[in-house]
């Protein structure tokens, strides 16, 4: 979304009134995830990496007894560990962004007319 800033001198009152319908919030949000979208969106981003897709393919392939090389759990272990470490890292980074956004959005500002 784009922000439209109008001076508070009263001349653009109708323009402000029209724009405020579309741009009601004036807060900064750089956090990528919410509580509900973290798991699906993070998994979607993680499986865009070629290495994760490779280990996922090996894990699926190992569930068939004809081509099973290792135990099923051993094949899934590297994938699960890498995904878990990446999720924890992304969650910490996103939480820090959320905290920073919160401090900026609740900071005091000066308005000049």
C-alpha cells in the first residue's frame, strides 16, 4: 500500500476524506508472518529451496519398500532438522521486526501546521 500525506491546512479536506477510506491505517508493518500464517507460509518458502526439495523427495521415496535404502525415520531426520532450524530462525527474526514496528508505531511524533 502507498501512503498519501496531506497537509493539515484545510484546503485538501475532500481529498483527504476520499483517501482515508482506502488508507485508514498509518502504521508501519515489516513483519512477514502472523500467528495463523506462519507455518504454511514458512513451509512454502522453505520448499522453494532446492536442497529441501531434494531431501523431501528422498524421504517420500524411502516410504516405498521397493526402493527403501535407509530407515524411514533416518531419511526424514535431516529434512526435519533443517526445516526446524530455519523456522526457529525466521520466527525470531519476525518477532524482532514485530517488536521494532510496535515501538515505532507507538512512538510520539510532532505535527507541524
